[in-house]
C-alpha cells in the first residue's frame, strides 16, 4: 500500500480542531429535534432554545468513544467490509433524480434504473458496495420509495448496502428489513449491517429528519456517516480553512450525539464540502478546492482516529465528456491517495449529483480499478526485483518468452476492461470511442448478470413487510 499523501501539517490540523471547538463553544449548533436536545440536556450541556453550546471536554471525550474501524457485514460474508485503517471502500453515486442518456438528453430516474445500477455495482470487481439511493426512482411514491429501494438492494446483490436517512420512521423500516435479512434486530445490534448518510444543514444546524435517522441507527448499533456539505462562499465563508473549521464543527457535533446515545456507535467522518461558483451561485464539486477539502478531511479524520468519507468521481459536467473525465479523476484520485476510507459517488455521477449516467458508471468503474491497482504500490519480493530474469535475458534480449513474465505479469500489470490499447488499424475496424464502448459494456453486464439467490422465506417476509407498510 502506498503511503498517504498529506496536504496539512500536524500543526495545521490542530489549528482547525481548535477553531471548530471555539465555534461549538461560543456560537453553538442548532438541533431542530427535541429528543436530541433532551440528550444534550441530560449530558449537562447549555441548551438555549434549539441551540446547544458544547465544551471542549465533552466533544473530545465523545470522539474517543468512536471505534477506529468496524466491520460492515454483507449477506454474503465474502463481501464483508472493514471500514477504517488502510481500507478503501468504493461505491456508486447517491441521490441523483435524473438519468443522463447516451444521446445527450436526460430523463427522470425510475425504479428500473435503480435496479440496473444495483446490478452493475453487484457485478463490479472494483465497487465494494451497491450503495444507497443510487438513483432516486421518480416513478415510485415517495412514502414507499425507501422500502422498494432497500428491497432491490437486498434482492439484486449480496454486497453491503445503505439504509434510508429520510427521518426516524424510514430509518426504522431499514432496520426492520435488515433484521429480517440477518436473523433479527438483536443479531444486527451486535454486528452492523447498515450504514446511512446523515447530513448537517449548513451552517451549524441539523434538521429533524436527519436527527431522527441518526438517533434510530445509533440506538440500533448501526453505522452512520456524519457529513457536512459546506458551500464555500454561500453556506460557508469564502475561505478554505474557515470552511474546513465549520465543516469540522458540524461533524464533531453529530458524532458527539451518536456517542451520547450509544457509546461505541460506528461512525464515519464525512466531508462533501465544495464551493459556490461566484459567477452562477451553483454548487461546484469538480473543483480543485473540492479535492483539497477531500484531502484535508482524510487527515482530520485520522487525527480523531475515526474512518473518513468523501465524494469520489465528482464533476460539474452535464454530459459524459472530457470535463467529466478530468474533474472526476482529480477528485477520485484525491480521495484515494489521501486515505479516504468510504468513497461515495465513485461511479456514475454528473452535474454536482443531479444525474447518473450508465456510460460514466462504466468509465468510473474502470478508473476505480486503475486506482486500486495504483494504490498497491510496488512489490519488492524476489519476483518483484526480477534479478534472475534480468540475468537470464542479459544484454539485447527480450522478456516476452520468459517463465517469469508468464508467471508474474498478472500480479504486476492490470488489464483494462474498458480502455482501448489496440493499434490504430485494429481500432479502425469499429472506431468505437469510450462512450460507445461503455454503452455496449453496461448493456452486456446487465444481460449476463444473475442476482445471487435470496432465501425464499426471507424474501417472503420482506415482501410481507413492504405490503404492511405500504
């Protein structure tokens, strides 16, 4: 594994920490949910209306309760994931209401799109989870949408998946369905099987919807990503360090609540901070500033001894073009080389989370494979040094026919699944560009994908639960 790339000094991380503590002590955070305020009052904190003023001792004490890493369990144990440490988890995009089509047009996401993306993620060798709201199915009524999505994640893949964060009730539905899958809520309380995305309402707020979900998951022993999306220049200051301090304050407050409810709750330090484009006012996630926020957040999370989360292949492009490619590689590489553990939006995202593209999904999957190979670094064993092979070939020879080459190339080299390396004459027979190859590839993957078998009794119980809740 390659060493982590750092963008901050230890002293600079400490400055950000102290600024965040100052914000939490002197300004405080608003929690628009009485049960959360009740928890803080019981902990002896100063609560004025919805505003909570924290102390350094309280925040630093609660952070120490969070585990440095945890195992997220899948229905197929081969897909269990360790979140934290040196591990990296790649997963699809999240929350896009539109599908970007290959012809440059877009339409609303459907339940079929959701199922397709779960299957693509399930088939991928580079994506470790199937995700959460990988595409927001607009053809399903909002009140039952979460039930259909969770069922699809369970039915169409045996990898880990995310629970709903749309309020306490939907979080509890997610927990109930996970309990049916894994043998009971008492079973999953001892081993987290769900992870959910909890977002602050920047600046310095959490709303009832997110707080209800956070508390439900913490009570059930399930993992939560506590994330902040500060838009520098609009919902945050036009200053990178100030944005990091504000983001950090919000995340620390959320982690402290989770640990107050259930000490030892698995938490992930989440960053989605970006900037507001000063010409248009729109969110910009495909920016160098976003890459810096990602990189700094990995270090800040390590300072606290908790796993980290950021975005992955982020971009502001409306279509699958060069802009989508170079911005996505910048942010995904930043997440990968700085040690982010949980990389949301690794595959498919376009236009600051607004759309998912099947073609870009396959391109991003290829990038993820490239980066996983890159992160392995170098092999310094006898085969890696290859002295015997060099000595055998000697001056002026070649290595193509050597046993060492046949034995070692699959370990040392990565063969691309999408990228084209053919000579021009061979490529000219079809003349397929990357978009065309990706379009063909995702259709082939779906045509050949066979969802893993789900126990009939469990399937029946899940469908009965959905019918009862619908």
